[in-house]
């Protein structure tokens, strides 16, 4: 019996990647058949970017900064402590005392007002400066002196700078004057009416301390002297003061743009 040479039409066919059989019939336009979308494709959620994790903290650098701040604080505390000890030792060794000032005499040589309210005046005064310390020398810059009555400046002058030795009393003589100073009409009228003038003398300077070869930084000093009364006499007599006046001295420390 002869074997049949006709090919078997029911032979299995290999399937391709799209699930269609190789050699299967194509669609009318030559494209492969499509399948309906799956359930996951129908309800696809929008894309949301995931938040980035925070960068790791630089604990090492922060720790170094904290250590540096701690050491700096301890260093400043140590400096303050040593300065306090040094100040205490100096105080025990030298017993420093502040200088004193007083106006020992004042002579009003002239005080004239013109019709245009221009003031011309001259005051001859003596200022006594005393250094009560036995081991400290005071070194002064130029001393600016002003005399005023009721807030009105009568005259101004300057005493050259000087050094005052230990346990020393120095008498400083100077002239305080005004030449053609313009006054307010009210101020000029008040000056014309008065015969006695309660004056205030003010001294401004800078002073430092010298101990052997050491010189300290110079600080501002302001001394205010009141209780002085200048009397205007009649005729050609000149005005004089009644008694002397002590001055209250205080330090003036400048911090940046402020003076206290």
C-alpha cells in the first residue's frame, strides 16, 4: 500500500510573539490583529515623582564648629579672669586715685555787648590740678576750657598739654575770651541787665597714666566747675570771683560712635 504524498493540512503551526500563528492569515490592510487593553492598562495612574531623600547631615562639620566655639568662649573667659587678677594686683600695689581740679581764681577783665548783640569778653583764670598718687604720673593732652552763663558761652581758651609728676599740685593759668560772638537778642538782653554772673567752667582733655616705662591709653576727662560768681563793678574796676570752686571730674569713654 503506497504512502500518501499529500501534505497533512492539520500539522501544528508555531506561534509568533504576538500570539498569532506563523503563516496565519493577515488582516485586510496587512497589519497584525490587535487585542483589547488589559484591566491594568485601562486604570493606569498618573506618574508621580517620588520625593528625594534628604541629604545626610554634616555632623562632623557641625561638631567641629561647636568645639571651636567652646574653646573660644573658654579663652575669652580666661582673658577676662587674668585681666581682673592683673587689675587687682595693680590696685593693691599702686592704690590709684583720680586727679582733682579746682578754679582757684578768676578775673573778668572785660564783658561788652555791641548794638548788634556781639559779645566781646576776656576772663583771666587759674586752674589747680592735683595728682594725689605717689607712684603714678598723669600725662595730659591739651585742655580745652570754656566759661558759660545760663547756657550762653562767654569765652573759650586752651591750656597746652603737660605731664604731672607724683604727689604734685600744678597751677595752670590761661585766658578765656570771646571776640565778636553773636548772641540771641534774648540772651544779650539778659546779660545787659545783670551785674552778677553765676559762671560754669568746663574742662575737656585726654589723660593717660605712666608707670615707669609703661604708658596707658589716654582716656577722655571732663571736669565741670560751678559755684563761681563773677561780679561786675562800676567805673574802671574789674570783676572778681567770690571764693574758689571745686570741679567734678568724670571719665568719657568712646565706644564706636557713642561717648559715655
